[in-house]
C-alpha cells in the first residue's frame, strides 16, 4: 500500500491512489465469524488487528462446540485472551 501511495505522489496517477484506498479498505475490515448451533445463527466481529492464526484457531474450537452455550463460552474466552497487534 505504501508503494502505491509513493507511486501516486511521483506520478500523480489517480488510479494508484484509488488502488491504495481499495487495499486499505480491504485490510481494515473486521474479521467476521459466523456459527450455527441449535438452530441459532450467531455472527461475531473481531478487530482486523487480531492475528489471523488466532481467528483460525477460534474457528477450529467453534467446530468442536456442540451447544450454543459452549460456542458462546469459546467466543467469550477468545475475547478475553486474544492479542491485538
């Protein structure tokens, strides 16, 4: 993204600035995790600064949760222990 901004500053090409903005918008979206237990669909959001590996581990733990209550506990524990960079 920094390279695109530098290209824009040097060339004045608006396409470079738009590409940088599009990339930034994509990178700054929060993580969205959905899970369904006992017929209830739950959607939770996490900071884009949370490392992807932590989100992937959360999803794996949610797959092993059988009840809605277990899944909610997994998410609550994750929120307490997730490291945001």
